[in-house]
C-alpha cells in the first residue's frame, strides 16, 4: 500500500489495465494475483480492458478455477475508470507497444502508474542501460568492485533495416567492439567460456527481435528467416534500432534444464521471483522463447541482507541477495530514466 500512498495518499480504489492477449490464461492468472495483492491493502481493484470488443463486464475463467472480470474503460473528461468507479490512480500492466491510445492521453486529474511515456512505443532499452551504466559505476566505485561484475557491456546501432541489409557495417563494428571488450574481461578473470552478444530490438518486449551472435561475421550471413525474425516485434512494429548487449551465460539449472532468475519488486522492495526455464536451450541462448516454462523462485530466507557468516557466494541467501541488489539498482535506473524523459 505504501507504494500507492506516497503518490496518492487518499487512494481508495484503483483500475488495473492489463495486456490485450486474453487467450493467454496464465498471464490473466498473474493479473488476478496482482489484483488480489492490491486488494489485501484495502483498495478496491477493478480490471479495465483496452480491448474494443469488451463492451460489458466480461468474466474470464482461469485455469486455477478463479474468474477474472474484465470491464470496459469509461472516459469522463480528464478522468478514466470503469462504470461506478473513478479511481485516484490507473495502474498499467500493459506495455503499450502499439502506441498510447487516445483514451489514456491527457489524464490530468489522475495518476497513471507507470506514466505513459514509459510505453514501449516511445521508450528505448538503450536509454535505460545508459542510466543503469551510471548507477552501476557509482555503486561499484563506492564498494570497490569492478562495475563489469554487475553491468554487461552494450552498444547501439540506429537506422538498421534487416530486410534490405542497411546498417550492417555499423552492426558488425559494434558487435565486434562489444565482443572484444568481453574477451578482455574473460582473459582478466580467467573465464574460459566463449563470449557472445545478444542483438535485440531497442524498443519492445515479448522476447521478439532477439538473436545471439558469437562472431561479427555472422551478421552478413543471416538467412531470410533470421532477417524476418529480426525485422518486426510485438504489435508488428518495425525494427530500425538495435541494442547490442553482452551475453551472460545462464549457469543456473532447474532439474537439469537451463534457467535464469527473474525478480519481482513492489515499489523498492524485492518480494520474490521466478525462474524462466527452457529444456531445449543452452546456457548461451535466449530462454524467452516458445517452449519455456516458469518455476517459482521461493525465497526460503529473506533476501534483504546477505549471510555474512557464510563464505559461499552461491548459498541461497547470498545468491538471492545479489539478485535483489541488481534488481534494486535497475529499478533506480528506471526511475531516473523516466524522470529524464518526462515530457515538458
């Protein structure tokens, strides 16, 4: 509740706006759980849908036996809500990759969390990582560690067209530069793995527009299928800017399958997470792909402090604490990023 109160102290109700893919039952189950967490604070929570075919309250049956009620959004002047509820705040669980719809624009009398300029229609990963780079360097300097340990190398290429081959020279040069940086770090720390980079669309989510590269020469050898895959992302948006990011090998496993941790935060607090697991992918491949599944990352001990008496960095409280530190640094970077990009 404190996360809402310091923005809207008098909040009694909130409208949660989810993504539009109503056929993803597991996602809707996640939305229902988020609504339940908010209700536990005493808030009235209603689910407002951007889908044009939701014209009346529509119950959706979930795999766990529960029901989620989707309601049409109602715009009244500069306020948004659902029938019978004009809340203090609108909570977006929709990344707005396709753009900011008119119904969400100009809501001058309500708080929108996160603000609409965080939409992937306008946000860029490279801006976030530029801010995170500043935060990580300052943090590392304070504690006397190499910032590379918490901050993968990255670069950006603009004006890329995978279908027509435009921007390939920039892409090859930046891939080579990042790989050389990583190779130097691997030599410094005696790491024997093969360095790789992940090339991803600078805008958008959903694991689309992503490929892994181990040699810059691979760029010119992309086949038609690979070029098509990199050309568009969620909502059919064209890719013309890409982020080149150092790949981090996924050494965690769940029942023998490669896994990577994802941290959940509420406000500035780490509250849990899950493992993204893929039985058909390797430790140097993108796990956010068809065939993945999720396993709860149960914090059997608190992750707010490390176990100072245990010298093993892989002990559960220490590993989860490290995840939480990076998560909190990323949240701080996101807050600064949104502050800097706020429309004047």
